[in-house]
């Protein structure tokens, strides 16, 4: 399945407790259709080795976000020969 949202894109959360939150896609799990958005769904974890706590983003369902702005990508240059074939 080809997804419209990719890593680095700007998205907005449209459902759940963080509705309206805008952020950048940090990670994408295409197998489970989950997305990590910057600053959304923060979860606290405890590290037993160092006895410290830290927070990091949790996954959000793909259907609960919408694309706001796509990451700009470089376009391939076409040669005159390739353009003439079309």
C-alpha cells in the first residue's frame, strides 16, 4: 500500500485528545499504519539502569492525521531526448 504521508512531512492531528496539533512526522510504521508526530502523544518512560525518566513521542494512527504540507523533494531533470519520446 502506498501512503501519502512520508517522514518529514507536516501534518495536523484531526482526532483524539491532541486534535488540532500540528507537527512534523518523525517516524512512520507502514506495516501497522502508525505515525509519530513531533510533540504529540508524549509518553513517560523509566530507565532502570540510570534510574531516570524521560519523555518521547508515541505512535498515532495514520487515519487520525491529515497532510498539511509535503516535504519538498528535488525533481529529476529531463533531457531533450526523454522529452521528445513522450
